[in-house]
C-alpha cells in the first residue's frame, strides 16, 4: 500500500471538536468491513446520533444497537465522541479512559520495508 484513504469523523459540541480516523481498508482483504461499508456511519449512525444529548460515552453504544455489524464504523464514531467528551470535560483523554499516567514507555517502532 502506497497511499492510505481513511474517513475522518469530526463531532462538535460544547464549543469543542472531537476527531477520529476510520481504520477500514479500501478492499475487504483483511476484514470484511471496507471504507465504502463504513460510510454507513454518515447515512445511518450519525443522523441517529447528532443533536442528542449523551451523559457519557458509554451511552453511545446503546444508540448503535439497532444496527448489526459495522464495528469499525461504530468504533470511529465512538472514538470521536470520547475525544469530544474529554475536551468538553476539560480533561485529557488518557484520564477519562482510566489511565493513571500521562506518559508511558514504549519500545522501538520499525517501519515495514518495501516488499520486492
């Protein structure tokens, strides 16, 4: 893969914006969900979601129950809401997710080399 296409969800509320990147691929080569199938979030999930009040991010999942599958699309909307909710609360995302430290140690990350 030379280029990557990904849907970006932006949710607005309380004077803040929450962002998330969809992770589905163009083709169903790894998982069955694709970018095209994930776009149901624009036509189905978001219209059922926008304009409603949710007390916390856990309530989002309940609003998605009428629709089967599309877990990547649902996760993208939910991630954007977590980001928005943490910003409205004035707290860092790591903290609202239950983290206990603002930094963590990580190992070396190596990029994938070109396959010949």
